[in-house]
């Protein structure tokens, strides 16, 4: 009987060990988008824009959100993660649009991934994150 | 046996005296208690709230504001009944400005402050302008107004922040330090007793100067909102960087006294200050230090029970905001301190007739839930 229990436990362990948690930042980001939207993966996208109010410069985030909304209308290969409830940052350009590349994250769960501390522009290539630019007063003008 | 009676009485008296002498708590029979588990406000949009206002009929209101995305605010009775929404979208387009919500000025009138341009408006519930006054002339001196805005009997008051008009475009650390040090010595508060005369600026006053020089050194930098409690005869200022409340007499705006705040749950109150060099090397250092500090978060006065509630925040636990509430009488004698459950409550509150309304943690983006406590 104890032999049966041992083999049963071993089998269960073997199966569960195959299911691995996402490891790279790219995988975490992709899993986050799948969990919070209808996206299946990020392979068709070149960049991710993250908008939230966890910043020293709220005006910068508002400027960034406005500038990025123009790119949303141009149908660029960008995923937009709106990690804000719109109380401090103007997200009116995003809320009424039914697009699959807009991920709403009102509780800012994105923050838990530890990928970017604040609003950010993330470049993707070959299933990897190639750069992360956190938005601040110095660089916000570069994003148009 | 009769001879021993006085001795035993004396012994009994001594035992009682000894037992009661160990109780060092203030002599108060009052207790902090939950009087209503939930008051729900179906706001319909995410936003922050502004405290209630009582008028002569003892009615109380609370407003939930979202000017960033929805460009409106919703007014409720404190019991949770929705009264009306006020959309400011059209006013924003007409005046070509964004606004800060200044506060209630009556049941159906509100103060608005234009962002960065120092114009103060009183509007009605249809967002029609009742009065406005343009204070942009003070921008040339570096004075930019910030909420809250207070209005009473023709007198308007607002917070002031210094924006150096001569700030160089490629500022060095030395330039930044010079500019901020200038700010520490300048006034924090603006008063105009003649709001309704849009051309008369003769009575304008800028008061409460040199506030930060009391606790910030020349090479230190701070970043915070305006912390103040504005009462009829007193105006109390505080900061995340000090352990004291600074009480000003409103008749002349002279500092009358400073009250040191101490908590049973932390040895030190006041966030660690940051030097200009540290801030330049790591722009995120403010947030990290505030997150890891204990500091005075908010001060409220309860006009119904005649007491103050001082909210003290402790270092964050993940996303949770641990805090306690220190209860003071009107002379700032500490009556009690209550450690609140950070898993259930946020340190966001307003005071009403029924008690202290404390925001629940498990809010939905469209609704707000408060629990009511009082100390009676």
C-alpha cells in the first residue's frame, strides 16, 4: 500500500514539476497581458506602453498618455497597459476604445511584475525585452 | 479584633491605591468604536473625494472628483444618497484651462482653481460661473496657487507654491538648491478678503513664511503636497518631514505654538530628508523614503465632539498603508491612540456628524465604501 502511495506521489510531482512559472521579464509581461485582456501573446507587437500615476512627475505621465494616444489611433504595433483608474491621469483617449491591444489594469497589478517603476515605453524583439524607458521630465519630450 | 479593624482598612486602602496608580492611561471613559460597518457611495467613476460641508441646516455633503479623465464631480449626502453630478468639460473648453477642485463653498456652490494660472472660480451646480478673479499677476513673483481653496463671506484662501520665474533651463544642482532654499523662506498661504472685487488687490496677503526653514536644511530637498487644517480662528500646518504641528492664529498669522506628535507605534515621526545630490543621483529616492517612513499623514477636527484626529502613517507593507489615529482634545492633550487594521482600512477619511468616515480597502473602481467610527 505504501509503495502505491509512493508511486502516486511521484507521478503527481512529475506532472506538476512540468508546469513552470514564467521566468523572463518578457514571459511575465506576456502572461500579464494574457491574464488581463483577450490577447493570446505579444508576438505581433514591437512595443508596450505602460501608463500609471506612480511617478514623481504627474504632468509627464499626462503628456506621455496624450502623445501615446495619437499612436494608438495610427494602429501601430503597440500594446497599451493602462495601470491607472483615471483619477490623476487623463486616460479618456483610451477608455471608450474597444481595442484588443489596450489592457486595462485599474488596480495596477503591473507594478507587481517589477519590470518598470512608473510609466514606461518598452521595446520588444524576438520574444525579449530589448529596452525599458521609464518616463521622466528629462525624456518625456522624446515620445511623440 | 476591634483594634485590628483600622489597620485592615488602611491595608485595603493601600492595596486599592497601588492597583489604580499603575493605570497611566488618560482619564477618559470614552472609547473608539465602530458605529456603522458600511456606507456606500455609488459614484459611477473612479476618483478621489473631498470632505463634507455642513450648512446651517446641519446638512452634510461629500464630493467625489475626477477632473483628469471624466471631467466631473458627484455630490452625495454623507448617508450615501447621490444628489447630482457636475460636469466641467464645457467650462474647461470655454476657459481653456484644466482645473483643480477647490472645495465646497455651500450646498450648491463650489470653488475651482485653474491649473498653473492662478484663476479662482466659484461655480454653481450647473457649472455656471458665479464669480471669478484672476490672480495670475502673482506668477511673476513665483507664487503658484494650489488647493485647497477656502471661501467664506467674500474671503478666499488658497495654498501657495513657489515656482522660480528665473529658473535656468539647464539648472545645475547649485541652481536647484538656490531655488528651493528661496522657496523654504517664502509664504505658504494666500488670503484675499475682497474676492468679489475682481480689480481690487489691495488687501491680498501672503502669509506663513519661512515654514520649511524650521526643519529643512539648505542642502535638503523636499517634495510633498500642502498639509494644513483650516479652522475658524486657527490654521494648523504640518509636513511629512517633521514631527510637529504648527499652529497659527488666523487673526494675524503669527505662529502661536508647535505641538510635538508622538506615537505608541513608532519611535520616530518624520520622513528622512533628501539632499539635492541624492535626488539627482536617484530621482526615485523620495518615494522610497516616504514609503519606509512614519509621518503625520492628516489632521482633522471634529466639530461635533470637539477633538482632533491625527493620522500617522507607518512604513508601507507591500501595497498596504499601516496607520494609527491619535485622538486629542482641543488643547492637544492625547486621549488615545488607535492602531487601525491596514488590511481593512485606508488612511483616507472625512469627519461628519455621525463620526469619522474611514475608506475601506476593498473599494471597487466605480464605488466607494466607508466605515464610520467615533470616540464617545
